[in-house]
C-alpha cells in the first residue's frame, strides 16, 4: 500500500500592490515584495520511507498549505492519504476564497492540519463546515502564536518539532492500530531533520550576533534561531508584514545600510516580484553584501521539507563565512 498525495492547484489574483511570482513548475528568476503563498506538495525522501507497509487502511488528511503538507506526508507515510489545498505560489493564503472543490478536499478528512495565525483563516472555517468531526492540528495553536504575529511558523525549528509531535499524536488517536507505525515515521523524521539541527547549531556558534536584512519577514524565525541580528528597518518590516509598500524613507534607510555595509547578509525571497526588492538586491550587490535566496514554499527541485531548509542553511552559512 502506498501513500497518496493529491494536489488541488488553484490560481487567483493577489490584492497586494506588490505581486507574487506565479511559480508552478519552475521558480522564475524574478524578485518581489509582498504577502504569502503556497506551492506544490512533494513526497517523502528515501530516508523517511516506511520499512513496512501500513498495517491498516490509510487515514484521510487535509492540509491547508504545502509547507505543512510535506511534513504531514512524511509523518503519515503509507498510512495517510494527504490532500494539500493550496499548491500554487500565485495564491495568497490570507485572502484566499475556497472553492467547492476545496470543501470536497476537507469532506471526509479524519485529520485537518492548518497553519493559523491569520495565514489561512479560510481553512479553519472550511474544516468547521466541511469536516466538523475531524481532528484539528493548528501550528499557531500548538505553538501559542496569536493572530497578527509572524505566521511563517515552518521557519521556526521548535514549531516544526511541536507540529510534528501533534500530527503524530492525532494520527495515533485516529488509528491506534497504526500507532507504532506513526511513531516509527516520527522517529524517521527526527533523523531526517538531524543534519538541519546540527547545521543550525554550527552557524549559531560561528556566526551568532552577525546581522541580516530581509526583503520579507518569512525567514525571521530561522534567523532568530541562529541568533542573527535583524537590521531591516522597522517601518520596512511592518509594511511587508502587512502586504503594503514601505515608505520612501524606509527604503532609503535600507539602501543606505546596505551601501555602508552595516548589514552582513541580505535574505532575499525569490518568490515575489517588484521594483522595491530589486532596488534592495541591487544595493546589496553593488556594496558586496552577500545575498541568500530563500522561498516561502518548498520549491520545485526539492523533494522534502528538510532538504529545502538544509539547502538554504548551507547557502546562509557560506554567506556568513561558516565552513559547511
């Protein structure tokens, strides 16, 4: 018996004055500013494939966005049929309006996994109406993250651990006969994440205290775990978090800090496009400030959540002068 992952691919317009790049098969080499998004779901890596087939019928699971969909797929293995609703990076989860097909994805689900913190409010409402009896795991609730806080919780290492534990716990409650299987998958996920944990510790030890600026706030939790100092102007951070354009004064402050090399590395989201981040990237290039590309969602070419995160950490370590 094998795991089934179903993708519901949706494309809509964004309301932010800055636009998200439409990325489905490849990531376009464009730049941008703005909100949040989702991408396609990937399967489990060889390191996390089950050593035995599922002992029972698979649990039906609905996941709102692909960042958690990847993790849930790894944790569920052959004992979970995972459906990820938002699989397009051109869709902003904040403003998304679910379709009847999305409601169908939730109908009959025994487990629903959402991000929360205002990132995908539609998903919790859809779960309440279409899967009222389903078990629910909210990353925000599990980590006690309120609405209005930075919702990019998959970049918080402790949140990934907390959500993985919660998902495994709920799957085991839903199907106690497969509890040993789910615990095995959870242990395998820990093993798969070990290189990431070790690399985070290495970068923190060697480069903790160095500074960064970011075109968006998506990487901030990871940067905090690395003990990096955020030198992005406050006004710029607030504007990007609210999906609005920063003021000319905030942009100027950011550009001057880069030109003066007051920032050690620029964290650049490649999944958005616009003239403002182009200016910031150009200023970093001209000043010789290293640029590290990150994405909000798991990009094509990466087969697992942990592989995606590890490749970005390697790039960051190199940019900060850490041997990796």
